């Protein structure tokens, strides 16, 4: 059993309205010194496979469903 963390984030230059709104709200609440806020999706998946097979499966999941390659990047970490 391999635990896999998959982080999906927007590519540089792609608008992040949720992050921008959160940043504005934090400013309004008086939090200072925040340069930027970015949203990231995290998927925690357990796969019954060897580590290399689990990583390959996770990459395929990202390509086929979890990430939009036009506007997003992904990172896979095995735990």
C-alpha cells in the first residue's frame, strides 16, 4: 500500500480568483505582510501497488482526470 499526495496548482500567469479574493479579505481583516495567496488542490490517494507502479498510476490519473494540462501543473509525492 502506497500513499500518494497529488498537488494540483495553476500555472504561472493563470488568474486565480479564489486566491485573489482570499488575499483581499485577509487584507480587510487586518492581516499585514501577505504578498500573495494561491489555491492548491491536494488529493491523498492510497494505492495497493509497488511505489513505481503507484507513481505511474497517479501520473495517469492526473493526465486523464485530475489536472487540466492547459492551465494546471501537478506534483506527485509518495509517502
